[in-house]
């Protein structure tokens, strides 16, 4: 029995980019579907149920932020956004809307393919660990109840919705509680690649900010996820 092909939805209004990615990703064994604008992206997502979305920001009809926002209302599917090299604000905004990562345009197809492989390795690893762990591992930290088997977090007995990436980040921080973790270490262990540019670690900062907004009583004065000056972050029980 042949293994199931992973599905990727590529959303970009530039025909040459869609063609290049469709060709390369198909040759690498993925099942690829395409969309040229934001509205078509939503339709194709519901039709194809992809395992990963490659999403350009600048789209007709509905931009990438709007698409990301709509998808996050119903799905934790990994989303990699494509964004212009010099536009830092767009990168941060995309992450704030729930994207897992971004790749800068103009991009190297090899770099994007490496990010895709990292995503699927991460997903497959989580599935294996979930299968192996037959007993529920849960614990309380202050007003938080964390179930690592069900990948759920309750705050004051109310479930907090985390994306898969946010939960992976939280799990890493908790597993290394009391240790100062560099941004590069976090990026390598959660996103699965090492930073090549200074801006690569910005994705860590934005996800930390999102976690704090969901988990901390006072995001401006966090008690759990502490900034380790000059290093990165530390989880404090």
C-alpha cells in the first residue's frame, strides 16, 4: 500500500510562481493544488483539505491576511506566508494573524522546500509521540491546566485555543523550565531549521507574544514566559 501523499495548497497571484512550485513540489512527491486569489484559496481549502498552505500576502479579492484569518477560525493547518524582503511589518502582521512561518520574496525554491520538509517532520514527529504515549500527561501551573497528550490548555477551566506551533513552543519552554533558551535554539527545536538571517528569529518573538497574550494575566508583565536579557526566553514555574 502506497503512503498517502501530503497535500499542499499554493496560493499566489503570479502564474510563474504557481507553475514553478507546482512542478517542483509535484516532483518531490506532494499533491499540489493552486489558487490565484484569496477567495479561490478559501474554496480550494475546503475542497482539497490540504496538509499545508503556502500563502502569498499580496492577493486580489482577499489578501493573505484575510485568508489566514479565515483559515484560523476553523483549522490549525500549517501556513507559510510569502512576504516581500523589506516589509517587516507585513511579516509580523502575517504571524499575528496565525501564520506559522514566512519565507521572503524573492525566495529560493530550495529554501521553501526545506521549510516544507521541516513542517512535515514536525507534524509526523508529533503524531508518533502521541501514539507512543498511551497515558495522559497533564499538570497544573498556576491557573493553567496543560494536557500534553491531548495538546490542550485550560486557563481558569476555560480552554485556550492554541495553534499547533504555539503548543509546540509552549511544550518546549515547559520541558526546559528554568533554562535560558536562545532564539536560535527555539527556532531549531520548534521550527526545525537554524536562522540564516537576523530576521529569521523574529518569528520566535511574535509567537512568544501570542502565547503571552493567551496565557499570561498581564502580558506586559509576564510571570510565566520571561525574557532572558541578551539570550532569549525562559519558562518560569
